[in-house]
């Protein structure tokens, strides 16, 4: 099952009893069987889903106040930035504003040479076993040393269904949004996407 | 494969719910007044003429336009279009194929179904209107293409007028759903 299918419920949950009740509520003889009605309803629901998910675009849901770092930014400063702002990833931009890469928590773990499962628990376990943390070993590194590059980016007109597809396919949780010149204009995270899924109440 | 074929005959869903007593009563009133009008004209005005005002298929139309008023099959476009198109096809079929009555009958009904579909005017009583043009006897045959106007066109129009008047009296009822 693709990410897109998981993000959008494929079928509207409606029971035969719901339909019978609705048909009773509507006065007069309805020239349709409950089974046919259900089929019409569910097909219409799928059309609505694809209409909504193809009409909402990256520019509508992206966070425009994006924290970013430069190639030369020390990893310690990046860690601090991510910790202070409770974010799990930052784009790395060139001096001219173009997106060159992205750093996520996973890149930190990779940069530290964590073997096996690259999780926070892996780091903790390692610290406890080795009397000292591997994290220290990357203290001298810069953004460009640990970033994933080139970054996967989308344009402002990319639809949220496409973004959901990219998240699933590339196994990423955020994607920088760039203008036609490649300059950073925003970022869309999984949280942004969830908030704008059709028929979900806004928090 | 055969199993799947027969499994299809078991059905997949339930019969729609029964309508309210009020709806049943209004359906009865519509049917009574609608058929009453064309039948009265037929027996009081057309009795001793060569003309008729009522045909059997009007009974079927009454079920739809007074009893299932939301149905696409019961809308004015379908009522008038279905009857008139089918009447023309029925008369034509009789004129062309009256030496082979079984063929003229089948041709009239089948072609009516196809043409009503093609013109988005499907109205089941239209099939009866086409068939009556073939099997309706000498009085009907003598009408020729007039059959499409009197009784079919005019009768259907009278029944439509009654449907518009009666179906819109109760608060919860409205007719039609669409005109074109």
C-alpha cells in the first residue's frame, strides 16, 4: 500500500443501515437500491478525495519561516538550533540562497558512525557502553560533512498528494519548497501534510 | 466460473424502505386525477369519434409520475420525449412491417428502447406506447402518425399538468427534478 493510500481513506465508511435510514428520512420513493446508492457514494467520495488532494498545493500548506543553515555551519550549532526550535530537520543553503542539501536527525546519527539501527537509543546505548559519547567525535564537523545532498525539493505548485507520495517513496519526513530559481521559500513536513488532509479537523 | 455466474442471481442488496402513508395517499390522488382526466376526455368527448385520448401505457406512466416522482424515468423530458418518440417509432414499424406482426412488434419496442436511451428520454411506458401502435387494432392503425399527437402527445401533456399541480401540493413533495 502506498503512502498516498494510507494518507487518504480509500472508502467512506458507510453501512447499509445508514443508507436505509437516510432513504427513510428522505420523503418519497427513491428509485435506487441501497446497494447502488452505496456504490455511487463511494465512487463520488473517491473523486472528492482526488479533487481535494490535487487542489491543495505545497504553497498552501508550507511553513514559510524556515530555519536553515550554511555549508560551513558547525554541527554543534545545528544541533542547538534543532533542539531549541524543536525541529527535526534543516535545509542547507548556499551563499546565494539555493538549497544544496538537508540535515535530519538521521544524518546526525549517520555522521556519528552509529552502526546498526540508527536511532536515538542506539546513541544512548553506545554512550553507556563506551564511557563517553561518539557525538563528541563529530564536534569538529560542518553541515556539509553530514548533510544529505542533493536535497529532494518540491515546487510551490506540487500537490499534497504528490508530496505524500514522495514522503512514502523516499522515506523522508520533510521536503524543502523552492522557487523556479531553486531558492528556499518554505518547507513541508509530515505534520503540515496531516493537518491539511481532507476531512480532518484543523487543530 | 459457472458458480460465479449463478452466484450473481442471489442479489447483493435489500429492497428500499416503504414510503410513508402520506406519500402513498398523494400517489393515489395523483394517479386518480391524472388518469381520471384523460379517461374522462376519452369517454365523454371521443367516445363516438375516430379518435381516442387514452392508451394503456398511460397507466404505467401514472405509476412513475405520481408514484416515483424523484425517478429520472418520471421527469417531464422522459415522459413527453419517451412517449412521443416511441409513438412515432411504433407507427413507422407498423407501416413498414405490418405483414410480419411479430417482427413489427419486436422492432417497435426494441428501437424505442434504443432511441429513448440515445435521447436521454428513457420512460418505460414508452415501450408500451410503441407496442400499442402495432398491436392496438384498427382504430389505432387508422390514426397513422396522428397517434403520436392524439392520444399520445396530448394525453401525456395533460398527465404532466396534473403531476405538476398535484405533486407540488404537499410540503415535502416537489416535481419535477429537472425539465431538460
